[in-house]
C-alpha cells in the first residue's frame, strides 16, 4: 500500500469539452431524462493524457501491491459497472470518466484480486447516483491511496520478519484493525510470493542504506515511484529523518520518465530507420510520457521539473532524438528550449 497525491491538472480527455467529459455529461443527462444507466463504456481512460496523469502520480508502481511493472492497467477504484456479487445494481457508472476514480494497478491486482469487487463494511449502504454527495462517507473496506494517505496511519511493519510482514498500525480501534486485516488479505499482501520477495529486497536495501548513513539515498527510495517505497518511508519515520519533499519527488520522477521517453523515442527512430512503422501502442506510450512530464511540471512549486527538462534536452547528443522530443513537446505545448 502507498501514499499518493493526485495532480490537479486539467487533462484534455477529461475536461468538460473532452471526449471523456462529454461521455460523462451524456450519461448523467440520459439518467436525469430517462432514468437509464449506461451498459457500455467507451475506453477513454487509456488515452495518453490520462495514462500520463497516472504516470505523474505513480511512475510505474501499482497503487495496491507496490510492485513496479512495465504493464499497468488503468483501474477504476469504484467499479464503473455492476459490483461483484450485485448484478442487479448498476455500480458507480457516473465515476467512469472521473480522474479521481483512476489508479494504475498491476495486472494481478486489477484483473485477479480486485476486478469488479468493491467491498463495504458490514451493514454499510452502497452509494448510488442519487446519494453521490455522500460518497466521501461511504464505509468502504479498501483504502484509497490518495484520500487515505499517509499509509502509516493504517499500517505497521513487522521489522523482525525478513519479508516485512504488514500489520495494522498500533492504536487503531478494533473495527479499523479488522478493516486493515481485510485489506491485507484482499490484495494478498502477506502471502503473495512475488510481493513478499520484492518487499524483502526493498527492506534489505533501505536498511543497508540507512546503516551507511546515506540518508539522501533512503529519501530517494522513499519516493512514491520506487517499488515498495513505503518501506524506506517507514525507515525514515522510525529513525526520525525527514521525508522527501514534493519537489524532490517530482524532479526525480521526471528524470525517470525522461529516460523512459528517450528510450521510446530511440526505439521508434530505430524502427523507422529500418523502414518499419512503429506500433500505435508505442506512439501512444511515448505521448503518455510527454503528458506525465507536462503534469509534473505543473504540479510543484518553482520550476525544478522545467529546469530538469531543459538540462536533459541540452545534454542530448543524438540530434534525431532531440528533434523528436521537441516535436512531441511542441504538440503538447511545452515550452522547453
Ligand atoms: Zn499490484
């Protein structure tokens, strides 16, 4: 589990006049006029700007299990269609095109563990379109990594266990404690072999780096776009060290996304040189990295991200790559020279 903050950036797909925004309004108008709820949803949540927004929030890390994956699904936190086990209810259709309802989830969390499930606490009432004003009070089991941040409010680590078993935080009342146990079970966080092995590696690394007194590096490992970053976050808190600032996180993440973008550009140019057309998916992925950088540049105080982009562009040795990146930035209206 992790702590995230959602960038407040009006991406074109989801603003009122965007394709997603128009769908959202059309669904609501149809419901108000005829009481009909949509039974089909066009996929606008995989548009490059939407994926870019999520890359700016999470890098390549799953919102739930904390693993870094190259393949990430855009996950509706509250299911857009019928909730699992409740086929006769319409689900949270009005949130299908809301950025606040999206996270990147790894295929295992999205498709296997979560899918259409959205459990509520015992005897809680599911919110409907009519009662949507009370959505923040809905008594859900799953934690929202943005709204329920920070993660240490809910979880604690068993330090003596090499896999860093997750436990409910001390001091929670009995119902919250049982809720957190349910969350741990739901995502299989203490049982999944891959999650445990990689969490154990993150623990080893964070502790070894802290022992060396390299706090700058521990702070880096605690940034939201590193795998199992909450381990390093816990290490910093436990040892009363400062956490990374939003500016530091944005700059570091922008550096990673720049590298991803550059790699994608080089691959596309390589294909073209060999007379092959790049796959549409590759072009869309490239554009999503561009959007992520736009979002990051607008997310934090000062211009640390803009300066990083200018530095990286200035250092680019390959004129072809440089030209492609400039072309992308022009398309997205980013002023970097
Ligand atoms: Zn996952």
